[in-house]
């Protein structure tokens, strides 16, 4: 049997820790390098004064049995809750069930508006938008211009911060295929028709009782106990390569050891110093653009230009402590009101009662931003005041009932699908395959692909199978099908526990 490689894993989010766990299970020497003081990446659970916040909301549902089994390998069954899938849309001051239901839609839109939406769809079928390569045309062709304007345009432009006619249709195809709001309106008028289409969405999902970070803290602990090494607060400064192979990684120490799992108790005294790690294979979940920029020797100018052209949308949550009575049953509410900056509101108690405290709940006001813009740069107290004001404007909670607020910022939350992102990713992939084919991008930011947590984990799992088990999976083929992430596939069955 061939000697097992030494593997460096960059990043301790879902993809990086999945890779680390799969490697130590195979007795492969692994070092996980994490620039932050904690694990989980965007799937971490932030904690402030005993309150826990899920960054963005993570429904544990997957159509990939291997990932399902992995979840329950990392956490015991008793640490999972089964939670109802519940979300609504705030449009024109009214709340609509999402997906729409007949009675609710009729009361909210009214029969006349529902008929207008159907006629708009019919016209779009007769005269479809000429350009369906962009989000706007893709959605309008499938739902009609009127439904597009009501339920898609404003929220999507909040998420991405640009006009919807500049966003690539890939995002729509990946996220909302078969989630037909047209069918919902048709069902509102003719209730007996197409009910199974709406019911095909998942109705419940699993959730770790202390938030998704609970899983990644457990994964890090398991990796350490099996002999893997996890290094915190060291950012990758250079990835060395020569003669068509990467040979190692140089990091810079950015801080003392934080509270992350696996960190030693003593604080570090070598902040600013560099460390060198050697490895036979490198699995990277750091952003693809950053990966290319740290290659040493540097990538050619045209490859660096492609890396620098990739964009990201950043994210922040303002968590407001309010009386329990001010909560709502939804996991989140989508806010389409263009006059408000908030894009979505989570009720953390609806995810898990273990995230909140007795008699109170915590509402997460979510803002989609660009790092460094006006909203991102606001002092925390100003953001808390803004979120409290907008919560009151929505008629959900009077501002004087907000007891406390906390701000959590998350850079590079969403890879940006602009007109050139595919071309730029292909340029970067092509060069990396020649210069250092033993560097393997995985995960959402690692591959610049809007993956959910389960698909990010799957890319890492398949990569380890390729490296150690001799498999030949096309990792870049994961999640390229136009298939909505939370729609139940025919024949879908959960993996045995």
C-alpha cells in the first residue's frame, strides 16, 4: 500500500472540518489551519452574554445520504431537534406564507391581483423576455413580470446590492427552480390543482439544539482526539509551489489563542511571526481569490486579474433581545419593503429554545452589505438603533421593547455571480491545475459557488476519497444541477442512523 500523504487543510468551516475528519478516520496525518479563533466559518454559532446566534440560518436538510450520515456521526441523535420549516414574506405591509397558500394569498393579494399575476404569466409565455441569462429575465419568463416584481425583485436586489438585471441567472436556477410562485397563485384560484407541487418542499428539518456551531466544535474535538492538529489564528500568507507541485504553506500569527476547540490554554506570544508547514496535498476552503493571491511564486498577471475580479457579498446580523411574546413562529421573515434596509428577520427561538433565555427571545435583523460600506462601518450602537427602528416600522415590535442588542459581522458570506465570474473561475482553475494540481479547492468560498452547507461538506468528502481512496470524483460537478436545495426529490430517503 502506498504511503499516506501528509495533508494541510486550510479553513475550519464545514468543508475544512469535513476534510479533516475524513482524513483522520483514514489515519492520514492532517493539519487544519484556521485564521480565526473559532470554528465553523459562516456556519458558526456566535455567542454573546449567553445568547446564541445562527449566522444566516442553517436548515439541516440534505439529499446526499453520505452527508446525512456524517452529521449523525459527528453529533449524537439526541443533540438534534426536528424543527418545522416555516417562513413568510413581508410584502406591502402584509405577511404571506412562503410558499404561498391559497387562503393566505387571496386575503393578502386579493382575487384581482392574483388574476393579474396569472395574466402577466400568460403574457410572458407568449412574449418571453429576450435575455434569460440574467436573474430578471430568467424569473420573469417562469413567473411573469408581475410576480417577479412582487416577490423577487426587491428582495434579490437587497441581497446582492445591484440591479437584478445584472445578476447571472445561475443563482436563480440553483436556488428557486420548481419553487413556482405561479403555482401558488393558481392554487389560490383553483385549490385542487397542483397541490403536490407546493407540498414537495420540505416541511421539517434537523437542527443542532445549540446551533450549527455545536456540530463544528464537536468535529474539531473529534479531529484533535484522533491525532489531527488544528491551529487557530494563523492566516495563510504564502502557498509555496515548484515544478508543478505545492510544497507547503507559510502562515502569519494574527492573535492569541481564542476559545476555539483544540486550542491550548496558554496564550501565544508570537503574534506577527511566520510558521512554515510542509504537506503533500493541500485542501483549501479559503476564498478562491485569496488562494490565487497567496501562491508563491505568484500567478501570472491575467490569473491574478481574474482572482481580483471575483466579488463577494458580506453580511451582518443585529440580534435584538425582546420579550418572548414579540416572537413569531417563522424561522425567518423575508422583508421586501424597499424603504427598509433589513432583508430578513430570524426568530432564534423558532430554531431552538436552547438559543434563547426564558421569557425572552432574540430576533436577528439581517443586512446584506459590502464590507466597508456605510452600513458595515456603522458603530454597533447605531446599527442596534437602526434595527430597532426598522423592527418597529414593520409593526413587529415597538422600539421600547428592545432590551439589548448585539452585532455580528460576517465577511465574504456569499460568492457573487456577476457576468464574468464563470470565466474568471475557469481561468483560475486552469492555471492551478497546471501549477499546483495537489491544491484542491473545496466549499462555498473555496470554489466560489453558492453552495449550502451540505454541498460544501460533500465537495470535501469527495476530495478526500479522491486523494486517499483512489476515487475519481468530479468535485466541481457537485451542485451544478438546476435543483432547488430544499425540495424533496422523488425517492429521497434519509440515511440510516
